[in-house]
C-alpha cells in the first residue's frame, strides 16, 4: 500500500504511450522543490497510506468530561423538578443543558475535534489559529513588538477554564439528588439550585460568545488591513484612477504625504 494507491487509478498506464513520463530535468526539479519544503515524518506517511485521518486520533477536547458530567446532573435536576412541579427550576436546568451542549460543540470546534464548515463566523482550531498568527503580524506592525500570544489565544479562552468547570461539576452533582420526590424540597432549595443553574449558564455562554466575538473581530481587522494595504503598491493605471478620478481628497493627500 502506498499513498498513490489511495487515488484509485484504474487504467493500464502503458496506454499513456509515454505521455506520463517525466524528463530527467522535470523529475529533478520536482525532487528539488519537494526536498526544499517540510518533509513528512514516517508516521505521517504511514497515516496517509492508511486512509483519511480520524480527527479524534489526534485532537481531544479537554473540557468534555466535565461538560458531560454537568449535562447528566442538569438533566436529572430538570427531570426531578418536573416531577415535583418546580417549573422555574426545570426551565433553568433545561437552559443549562442547552448551553452545555452548545459549549461542548464550541470547544470541540476550537480543540480541533470537529471540522467546522462555516469558519466565516464560527472559530475552528485551524481557522482561529491561522487568523491569530496573521493578527500577530498585523499588531507587530501597528502596535509594536508583541510580548504575548493573546491575539491567538483570545479565540480559545473556553479551553482555559477547567477549574471553573470542575467546581461546577462537583456542585451540580451535589444539587442533583436534593431535587426529588422522596425529600421535603423547600422553595429555598429550588430557588438556590435554579439560581446556580442560571449562573452557570451565563458563565459558559459568556466564554463561548467571547471566543466567537474575538474571532470575528480578528477577521474584521484582517479584512480592514487588506483594504488599506491595497494602496501600498499600486501600479500606474491604478494610481492614476485613484489620484485623478475615484480617490477622495483625504486619500490623495495621504498617498502624497506617504510618497
């Protein structure tokens, strides 16, 4: 098995009548280019030969165990709240389950576990890291030398609250058994657990939406940078159009001053 076998060529190559044969010069040039770019490690070659990589063989979501545990606890709280007729608590617990699933989806995306199709809006590991690296270059040019990688990690903050997730996991697992028909559930208990569910929902939502916002802001700055940089290396025809017809006085003055 080789990587080329994956292409599935089903043809007698002798019928190409030599049209598929590279000249020595072309073969040497191809080898030179290939050898001057990053090489494959043997494990990468073996993986390519075996088939399409499974993302979860390479990436993991560090938050998933805590989130799954909270989903179980919140689901139990909602079910028991329904049984005893605590409607406010039931709504709060169900809203928490909804947010926990959204948070898990988001962290799967930025951890590289899931493949994201709409990277124009939602950050993925690949897209957010790539945009962050470009942001580092932009900021070095505009704001000076960068001393940290906040421009990258700003889209990944949800992966850095494990202590908060663990604390909520423990607390929710403690609350879950309190809401059942066999004990004298008071309004105070229900109100306390309802408030806790709502607060946890807000914490998770804030982090998830902050990651989205940071990523979208990074994309916008990148687009704005590209718009402004188009004026840096204009050809003769473009310069004429801008300076004589379509450029505002402000732009023309800025270009003249820059020249």
